[in-house]
C-alpha cells in the first residue's frame, strides 16, 4: 500500500511541475522552523501557560519520535524501493531513518496543541492549525521522503501524547509536588534515552559502497532531542521556582522583547555551534548546545526581561513617591 500510494503521488508530482514541489517544500520547512519560532514567541509574549503547553508537547513529541525512530531503524522509501525518485532538495533535508516522520511529528505536536487550546473560543485558528498538520503530513508523502505509515504513526503519537499531557498538565498546575515529580521523571527518561542511544546497536548496510545511514549521525539526532527535552524540563523547574515571569507589556515592548532575545539563539546555533563541536566533540557539543538553548529560552531570558521590568517598575514607583512628597511639602 505504501509503495502504490507513493508511486501515485510521484506521477502527480512529475506532472504538476516544480512550482507544486516548491510549495510542498515550503510547507514542510514551515512545520519545523515555524513551529520553533512560534513556540518562543508564544512563551515570551503571548501567554506563559500556553507557551509551556505548546513547548512541552513539541519537545516531548520530538523526544518520543527519536526514541521510536532509533529503535525501529527503518530506511527511507527510496532506499527500500528503487522505483521512487524524490526531488534532490527533499532528499537533502530528509536525513536518517524514515519511521516515524519527524516533520509531521513536530507539526502535529505544536499545531495540535494550538488547535486543542483554540477549539472553543477561536475555531478559525483551530481549523488553520489542523490544516497545517494535514498539509505537512501530505507534503512528506508528496515529496516521496516518507510513507503513509510514517506520517500516520506520527499523527497517532501526537494525538495520544496531547491527550495524556492535557490531563497531566491540569493536575500538575494544581499540585506542585506532582509537577516536580513529573519534571524529575522526564529528566530521568531523557538521561536513560541518551544512554540507550549510545549503547544500542544500529544496522550497518551499504549502498554503492557508502553507508546508508551513519549511526553516529543518528545518535547525534537522538542526543539533540533528548537534550532539548532535558533542558526544557530543567528550565521549567528553574523558571517556576525562581522566576515566574509574566508576558505583560505593550505590543512594542513585546516586539522588542523578541528582537532582543533571539540574537543569542542565532549566535548559539549559527556562530558558536561549530567551535563548540570542534572543542567538545559532537556528542558533548550536542549536550551543551541544546541544553543551553532550551535553558535560555525557558528560564534564562525570561529571568533577564523580568529583572528589567521589575527594575523599571521600581524606578517608576520611586519617582511617584518622590513626586507625592514634593507636592505634599509646605512652601
């Protein structure tokens, strides 16, 4: 069934032309980059609790996806069936194993969380989010880089995970001790996954003299997902315990907050990443990069803009007190 479906889509893709393929590439890239950026914007500027909801679900989905992917070790469709011929640009971004779909996982975890939150009061937003999920899943099939089984499995994982997390999320907000236990359990799971990724065996199959999938690269992908999960949970503990920021502020203030906060993320990922890898090694570099990144997003930067806001408010209060004293002094 998977092969017949992909061959049908391949015929359609070849007849539709490059514009359709480019459109599907745009959709598939929006699923990952757009989700990451929107997570940060929501958390820093829209609603702290909603931000936690979408971030926790997104990193949890990515973590679960990598555990399954590195366990199943299923090769990409064009490796399994030589009749398939995906676009070169799609192949370049479709690294590693196939099952389940990572792009679909990220899209369904993030936009599924948004759809669930908006389903009562913002039905149009909810419908848009569902459309993005379905389009992302279809784009992975259309481009020939994932089977129908790959994307459906990711959709099912997200649906179950969001349903379970919804119950845990509500209970954890009411019970601080349960929240701490859940965060600790998640951190332990991340560490155990890192150990598992390190010592499990991986297939070593060759095609035309080249290794089909490099286990080292797959381990690094697993490390990145586990470290992001670990950093998010650790950051949540620090933020809830010591920061407890608010997203209040005027629109210009919120825009400035994002503009000031994103440069560190860009510098870490595009400037410091290679030097850190060269000094610490790829495995340790992944730990450093993704743990620092998530700690910064969840706790570090919120602590900074919260301190700035409090200092500004204290200065305004002091100025008001001084004005009142001056006005009350007899001449």
